[in-house]
């Protein structure tokens, strides 16, 4: 458990301390506090721009066409 003295991810996964050279981790081992097992955690890059439209209860676009507004999430915005 002392190997995983870094931060806790999603109140479940205990991560090791970051390496001293400071590069960003893409894949690392972590400790799953729920199951008590060692797991492999991967960083998955997400798109910065998301295009979405409102659907009605039947899953169709509303009458009147598609809206053209776009929302851009900055890296400082909460997920």
C-alpha cells in the first residue's frame, strides 16, 4: 500500500507518486481500494469540441431543423 502514496482517482484508485522527471503518465499501475487488487489505469484523451443536438422522446431532431450553435470546453472547465 505504501507504493501507492500518490493521489486518489475517483475516490477509488490510489496512484503511485509521480516520477521525479515529471513526464505525463499515459498508463500506470494503481491500487483499487474497492477490490483490494492492483489494476492498470490508462489515460484516454477526449475531444476538445463536442457537437450535440436535442432530440425529442422518439429520438428525432425537433421540427425546425438543426441548431448550429457549438459549445467549446476549455481545459480549465470542470468535466
